[in-house]
């Protein structure tokens, strides 16, 4: 799994560098928060909640504003 993730990040960064954008780096805490919010969405039939997202972000010490894509 790590090899696949590393290759995906490498490919993304190669494409971003062609357009002059900065590289992206994997972040374990952000990944945990994203997975927890995804589980919330699955359990609640895709009912997005800014409040729940904020709670999860605070729990995982994520700072800044998050945007759900």
C-alpha cells in the first residue's frame, strides 16, 4: 500500500511541477481526519455538516479552513 501511495504522490507532484505548482506531501493527521469524516458521510447518507467537520478537525489538531470536495 505504501508503494502505491508513494507512486500516486510522485505522479501528482510531477503533474503539479509541469504547471509550476508546489508539491503536495502526505499528512497522517489530515488523512485520519478525512477518513473519519468520510465514515460520517457514509453513515449519515452524505449529509454534509460543517459542524461535524469542524469537530473532527479540532480532534485531529487540524488548523485552517477545510473545503469538502
